[in-house]
């Protein structure tokens, strides 16, 4: 890491830059008549110093792999980020700022991941950004260890965060920061906007703990900068100290004032999320010697100064490129790996390594998943696994995987501890590094704890893989607290999220293959605790059809009834079809491992799987009915659960709740009548 940083004096020009940032935010919020002016006003000085003097970035190529990462965790202060991006020469024009919060603008209300514009991650749900940053810092440590060679620091960047009171209050951030301290992520620097204000009023209402003490207890290097948020030599000193810290993540607790400089709005909760108003803007501008007649004003000298970031960034990247070229000559293999990973190319053809599971055995899909990981992960060194303390149950630790720790940056397996919220957000941070990807496991029932992160991943198209085992009442004795009932439907409700519930071991392997090849968004894999028969692919259809989302598993000529199911209920459907055929009823079985993918198929394909003329349909799934109507229609019958589970052996649960072959046969006859 480049450690030599001067401590320049804050000049008049610097002050002008800060005012410009402040008033761009104020004016944009006013023009949109909505937004959050207070935070950018209070943090303008620190943000300017960070971007002007510390951040290593290339506005002409926002995706440069060795850039520092900047996360505005307090996403409501988005105009602070947009102002910085515009002034520093990113593809964000003044008109884009004038379009703040408007339809299809590049400047949405909260930052939405936009790699072309320099927005690293989506922020707005407080706590997510700072937790993503922990993942970004983990990725950097892993990649640096993996790629760097003597004299070739190919990967060498820091992750900077601006976080607010809300970020620090959110539990997800506490979990993530606790893990960051444990892992000694000294490449993570959080600047805490300590302004004593949240929406409801003073932080005295609900947030009176010793914040610095809390982070010290997490194992962080904590510095407190007093004053009013504008003592930039004190702030720079603190920033420089972080450069010398080699063991701990860094928190700079910077005392600031929301809506700094506004005569009537400073230090008020109102300024958090309400435009200052024309009168107050006039007073504030006058106070700072800014022409109140001018709106969206950028003095030439400010633009000239801040746009130096463009040439500086180009130079930095060019220097890095030269180093990379030499590195590639000396170390062609890792260099090629780097380039392939950057292009989203997998190092091997997964087909060649996919395990095949023998017919006749009974294999829990979580175990099949573990075997698949054993086979594939050694070939995919940039995929980082983990679990929220359920490793032996999730089967997420592949053979030979080493734990990622403070003293083991070559570890590829992250023990997240019992921190599901953070695990989701951290995995997202790992998955946006551009080179690494993350998967991690917990029980499906606890996917609720990760829902915040899953939603952001889906919305922002992060290629994170969420592994959820113990996917139904098949959990058994642990009872309703651990038996998911509504989670499957709830996950399916999230747009752009692929939810796979494989029917057997071979579908599980196919689901992993699909997930690892897919980069357009997150994938969830829902896996059983209990053993499932391995389906005979020579008798039925091939598991490779999983890539279509749903397919005819057991085909019959002119079916009387369709049996639709996913996961563990596929074997119920197959047995029921057999039973029905003995009674002369022709039942076709459709495996539906991923509804979302099925929806993307052509109408012709959909009709071939679900022939519209066959109205008698039965859906079988150990979960709630929500969503099934679409495939079953008015005459269809659903076998599932409309209540929570129960503490009893799995077999008993399935019997008592009627998810049985016998009931499926009965339901088919009812649907036909
Ligand atoms: C998870 C989540 N809960 C609630 C909100 C709504 N919200 C936005 S900002 C904020 C708190 C504002 O206080 P602070 O974080 O200190 O920001 P400041 O007002 O100081 O800018 C809240 C509750 C949110 N964005 N995310
Ligand atoms: Mg605050």
C-alpha cells in the first residue's frame, strides 16, 4: 500500500471545492423537491479530502481492478457521491445532477450499483453498505495473497466507507464489523459521520452507547476527530494514521454537523430529508459568500482542480498496467487467471468435473451439494465459501478448504459465525470485487435474516450464491422454529432472484453448474436435510434440463393429469404417477426446480411442459400454496402446508401433513373429476 502521504494545508481553493460539493447537493435536492441535503453538507469537507488526496481511482475507467473502493453506506446522502463523481470527471454530467431522482436518470434517490459511473454498490438500506465493504476488504486480502508476487503488488487497494448513525445502529453492521475486527481487515477504513442526528431527532433518543468503545472492543483502530467536521488537518492526520495501521480495521469518528452552515437548519433532524427551501438556501449561500443567484454553480477553478483526478487516475492505471505487463511476462499463469476472471470466464469446463450420482442410492441434496463442491471448488480458486456456523449441516466446506483468517489470507472458507445478516451483505461485497465470488450457507428458515442482503443482491445483480439447506418440514424434530414453510414462496417473490430447489443429487449438481456459470444476479440453492432417491436419468429425463427451470421428467402419451413438484416432493410425484398408472390414469410428472427460469422460456416450450389442454393438475410442495395458482389454474389441487410445521420425525411430519403418495393419488383423481 502506498504509505507516503503529505499533510497539505487546506487552501482557499480546497474550501471552494467543498462549498461546490455542498451547494450542488443543496441545489439538486431543492430542484427535485426531495432528497437529503443535511448529510452532504456536514460531510463535504471530509469527503473532499478523501477523494482529492487519498482515493486511488480512475474516473476514465471506473472498473480498474486495483482502484480503491468507496462505499457511501449512508446512501441517503447520495448527492454527496454524485457531486464527487461529477466533479472528479466520471460519466455524470451537470445535467445528470439536475435530473436527480427523476425517471431513468443516472442519479436515483439512493445510489444504485453502476460500475460505469463509479457507484460501487447499492446503498440506502442502512447497514448494508458498510457490511458490503467488509466483503470487499476480505476479497482484497484474498486476491492480494493469491495474485501478488515479490515486487508485484497487483492487488493493493483500500476500501473506504462513509457511514452514519443509522449504519452503526443497524444490527447487520454490528455483525459485519465484529467479523472485520476478528479478521484484522486493516484495508478497511470507515469514516463515521458522527452528527448526533437521526430522523426522529437527537441520537440521545435511542443511541447513547460508547460508539468508539464498541468498535475498540471489536478490535478496530479507533480515532476520534473533534471539532465541527471541518478541521481538515486533524482529519488528515487521522487518515494518515490509518495508512500505518497494519492489523486492524480503522474507524474515524468524525464529529460533524448535519446541514453545516445553514443558519436555521444546522443540527436539526428536519435537514436530514427535507430540501432546505429557497429562503434558507439564500441565507446559507450568503453566509458562505456564495452567490445566491447561482444554482448548480461550479467555479472553473474547482472543476480544473477536481478534474485533475482524471489525469492522475489515468497515470495510476498506466503505471499499474506497466507493472501488470511485466508481471504477465514473469508469471504468465496467474496473469492469465486474472484476465480470465476479470472477463467472467471460468478456468475450467464444469461439465468435465461434475459428479454423477448413482441410481438406487438415497442422497440428501445438501450432501450432493457438498460432493459437488468437493469436485468443483479445487478448480475455482476465486470462489470463496462459507457458512454462518452451520458448516457440518450445510455441507458447504469442500474437501481441503482452509479457513480464511487474520494469519491465513490463502483460506477460501469463511467462518461467518452466527451472523446471517452480515454473511449475506459480506458475500455481496465479495461478489462485486470483479474477480471473486462468494457462496455461503445457513438453514432456509434463516434466509429471513439475510433477506435484506438478498434483496439488494437481486436488485443490483450481484452474482452471489446463497445456499439454504434444511429446506422444509423434512428438517424433522427441530420443529417449527427450524422448518421453513413460507420462505420458498417469499424468495420466489423477489424479482431477478433464481430460486433452485433441486429434486435429487444430480439436479443439485446441475444447479451448481448453472449457478457458477450464471453472472447476471444472485442464485439461491434450496437443499434437503433428508435423503432423496437418485432419479434414474435413463428412465426419466436428464437433470441437465434444470437449466430450463421446469421440464417433463416423466412423459406419457396424452396425459390425463399433470403432477407438478419441486425438490423432495418430486419422488412423491413419481410414486403417485406409478400408482395412478396401475389404475389406468396417465400422469405426467413435471420437475420445477426454478420457476424464474421457466418463466423466461418461450411460450411454445412452456406449453410443451404444461400442455394447456390438460386441466387436471396437482402441485406438490412442502410449503405454502402462494404462487402455485399460476401453474395449477382454477381446477388444480395443491398439496402442501397452510400452517407451521411440528416437532416430530420428518417422516411423521410428511404423513401428518398429508404430503404423501396416497394423497397425491387422491388429489389427482379429484382434479380430474
Ligand atoms: C434499514 C433502513 N431503515 C430505515 C431507513 C430510513 N432512514 C434513512 S436515513 C435514516 C436515519 C438517519 O440518521 P443517520 O443515519 O444518522 O443519517 P443523518 O440524518 O445523520 O444523515 C433512516 C431511519 C433506511 N434507509 N434503512
Ligand atoms: Mg446522523
